[in-house]
């Protein structure tokens, strides 16, 4: 093969960038020289391609990325009126050394702009997408929400899709999406810094997050109906040495869900999610400045219109995690196996969430904020016994005495009955 065919494609202008990001350049190395590039349409990194800027990431005193070295920035900036994802990553693609900037809505524009800054999503049933982000800065100043295409307003969104809301084309069942993010900065306003979810049955989303500065919150769910039922889906998150800091939205640092009905289809009799699993392993993370550090439910049913959710599981493993919450009613941990709400964060619902939903917690070396309004419960919402469902369980590994010794400033601690190794 001619060596010149493998030489990097060098980009010096926005038109050259559009030309380089074409499907025929799959597998190529595309080098974007430092400068400011105005982008007027969504960009797609071809399968196997590497899109690399000249930004040199500088580390802050806390060991996490702080900013680009001045004068080295390669900025891809959405222009006024931009609509859609700024950058969509293909299978085997990578981005490095880029500053990716979405624009906020002007007063004359709709209140919610479509798209996310970086999007990694399934394209068809049985699809596979694996991508990586290294030493980038991702800025999302817009408002979070949903449109017919899916979640919008987030820094990074990784999802398996149901693209037509139950109509053809079919949901992307059995699709797999994985993303690695290292030594990067994500700044979000009202949206999540990172959003991960399955909207398709038997989908799988995997996140590997290491050494990042997230100015914004994390949302991770195994399965959410949109509006089709989601069964057998799995989301896995490995989070190591990341900072999750409050930016424009202070409610929760992490929102973790096994199976859930959608807050955007409350009037429809959607079938919900079942047999879905969320696994999150945190090592030496920091969650700072939110009202609730970690809010998690193995099953969350919003309104009595949708079907119940059953046999969902959430495994939460915290090692060396530090949680600092703020506010009069703050809580470091709000953990429930089954949650019934009349609408998202609007109060308890007197209806069952479902049956046999399990949240399993393992904690060691965790530092909390002291006395807080922590919640550890099998069922939250309904008060009538008939609406509590069957065999919904919050399970905590080990014994209560070992838990107290192994973790600091977690107050109150869970009740003795929740521990698997009771004294």
C-alpha cells in the first residue's frame, strides 16, 4: 500500500473539515490545526477515524485536567442557529485534543435546542459502536430535554435508540454502545455532563470514565420505555478518579436507575422496563456541591398510567468515593429498590412500582458529609401495603458494624435489617 495514502489529513478550515469527515475516510487520521472553526451542521466522525486537534491539556493541582495551554486550542464551535448533535462518533472512532462548544439558545429561538455536544448512539438493530474521547473539553450551555430523536442538551450522550417512538423503523434491539472518556473536561448547564441509557430491548451501554472533570451531573439508566417496553438491557459504568461538581443544576450528582418509565410519556400506557440491570463501580470519585449526592432506584414508576416494572437490578459499588452535599434538606445517599412518583421529583405516588426489584450496595472507604437526610429503603412512595409490591429489596453487603468502621461521616447509616450479613 502507498504510504502516502495513510498520511494524516490536515485540516485548516471549516470547509476542509467537512470534506475530511466523509465516509470514504473511514480509518483515517484527521488532524485539525489550532484555531476556531465555525460549524453550521452536525459532524460525524467516520468509523475507525481519529479526529485530533492540537490542544495541549494542562493538569490542575488536583491532578485532573484544568484547561488547554493558551494558544494551542482547536475549537469546533457551533454557529448561531445550529441544530443537532455537534459531533457524532462512529464505530472505532476517537477524538483527542479538541474543544467542542455548543451554543446557547438566543432569546428568539425555541427554549430547547436539539442535539447534544457529543453523541454516541446506535444506528440500527444489532449495531455495535465503540468510541473514545481523550483530553478534550466539551461545553454544553443549553437546556436539557427530549425530542422525537431522543435526549438533548447533554455534554455526552451514549444510548441505544428507539428512533421513531414505537413506529417504524424498529427500535435498535441488541445494539451495543461503549465509550471511553479520559482526562477530559465536560461543562454542562442544565443538562447532564454524561447521559447513558437504553431505549431498546437487550441493548448494552458501557462507559469507562477516568480522570475527568465533570462540571455537571451523571445520568445512567439500564432501560427506559420510549414508549416501547425495554427488557433485558444492561448499562455498565466504571468511574475512576473523576470529579462531578455542581454547575447549573444542583438536584443530584448521580441519578441511577435500573428500569424506569419515561418522564416524557406520562399520559401513555407505556409498558416500562423489566429484567434490566445497571452496574456502577466507583473508585476514588468526588461528588461535590449537589443537594443529593447519589439518587438511585432499581425501578422507578412515574404516574399510574404506565405498566409496573419488575425484576430490575441496580448494583452500586463505591470504593473511596467522597460525597459533599449542600442545602438544608441535603442527602448524600437516596437509595431505594422501588420508587413510585406522580411525576419526576414531584412527590410520592400511591401506586405500586413493581415486583422483585433489587438494589445491591457495597461501600468501603466512602466519606460523606455528616448528618444528612439519607434514605435507605426497599420501597418509597406508596404507604398502603397493597401498593408496595412483592420482594422489592435494598440489600447492603456485609454487616452494619463493618459498614460504620469502613466509611466516614455517613449519617444516618442504614438500618440493620438491610444488611446481608446481620450481626
